[in-house]
C-alpha cells in the first residue's frame, strides 16, 4: 500500500491529505482563509500567500497525525503545480519539493483540474470515457475524460468563470464572501424568472462559456436602481440572486448535456466548488435523460488535498514523477489527447 501525502495551495485553502492507493482517505485537512478575505469581498493574492506560509507546516502535521502515520511511512509527496495564484502555488510546491527531497521519495505534480476530475472516484464507480463539467471560482470548462491523465478539452471560460461570476454578483449585492454559497442562500427566497438576465450561448456548437456579460447586466441593473434612489428590499435582492443563478446554471447544464449527447457519453461528472450548487444539480438531472449525472460530496467539491492524492496515485502507477526542478505554473494547461 502506497501512502501519498498530498498538498493543495492553489488559491485560499491550505490543504493536506494522506491517501492510500488512490481510494482510502486517511486524513483530509483544510485551513480556510475565507474570514481573512471576506472583508475585501474576494481573494487578495498577497494575503493568500502569506497565510499559506503560516499554515502549511501545521496543516501537514495535522494530516499526518489524523492519519496516525509518520513521515517515514509516506511513499510519495504530491502537490498542485497549477493553475492558480502564483504566490499561493509556490508555497505548496516549494514545501513539497523540500519534503520529497528530505524523505527521498518521489514528487508528483498534479494539475488542479485533474484533481477535481479525480474527486469523483472517491465515491463513485465511473467508466471511461465520461464528460466532466469543471466549475469553480477560477475555472469553468467541459472536458472529455478518456482515461486517467488523458483528457480532451472541449470548451472553457473565455472571461469570467462561473464561480467568479457568482462571487462578483454576490459582492455587488452585499451578500458576503464566499459568494457562491451566499448567493445560493439568497436565491432560495427569490424568483428565478424575475429578471431575464442574458445567457451567452456563443457560436452554434460552441462548448465555451462567457459570464462577463451577465455580471455586467446585473451591475448595470443595480446601478440604475441606485441612481434613481431606490433602496433594494430583501425580496428584490433575492429575485436578482435567483435570476442570476438561473442564468448561470441554465448555460452550464444545457451545454454539458448537449456535449454528452453529441459525443455519445453516458456519464456527466460535475466537479469543482460550483458543483455543490443545488440548482445546477437539479437542472442537470432534469435535462439528463438517459445520461447519468454524478458529483462528489461537498467536502470534495471545494479545493482539497484528497483529490490531489487520488490523481497522484494514478500518476504513481504510470511512474509519472517530477524532478526537484518543478516550478509552479499559474497558467498550466490541462494536457489532452489531441
């Protein structure tokens, strides 16, 4: 049995986990920075980097303690190498390289998307190929997963990612941070058809996404109301939240099911932080027909190190190790089969 110590620090969570043979999660520790960034309405990169520096050692120690293991029982060290915030990634990569060298064990670099894609294997039996809808604060894309480590990128965000749109709309509505869960809570009391906010379908057969127009439409609507001296009631805020959420989830679900149908794929896995959104799940299920729709538990939707450990195990089996010259890549691309 191979115990992999996995580290994730791509954004505002410092996470460490111990995963054995790609399925047994012995520990999964996450130190969130949400409270630190909440006063700014979003992630501040410099604050994130400094917080990772402070948290990484105690988080790794807690992960080992929770797994009842010592450093001598670790067979490899895995780390998110990109994409993400440069300074945040560097903290995790630098620590992982030093630890792998000190323990004389393999170092395994994992693409952040591959981590999210691998999260479904913790709780589901999934056959390749399948379609993955990757939706988080920094990323939105449709990926055909051909096998572990072999992917075909079908489309992605051309501007704001879905989670980024959630966060920005929540901020202008004064709903707090993190914006995704806050906007979803507000939307529960609103009408999704109260406002006909725009959907960017783009060119025919395009699987790319664009949410900047929606964000601007919401902002312009609020500006017009405020310039007229109108004070928004809680119900009006809820209606805007529900209508914006509907516009985002409508596009995401429609394109995902359309892509699965055109490619003849029988399973759609929705992963990433936005995968926890109940309305998105509902629309996917409604549109799925004979297509199976799955997602990880909420703990494995948001950034975590267990998913990095799962992805690393499959790279371990192929002998895909990294050198100690590994560097963080904030714009790292998901390698594909074409």
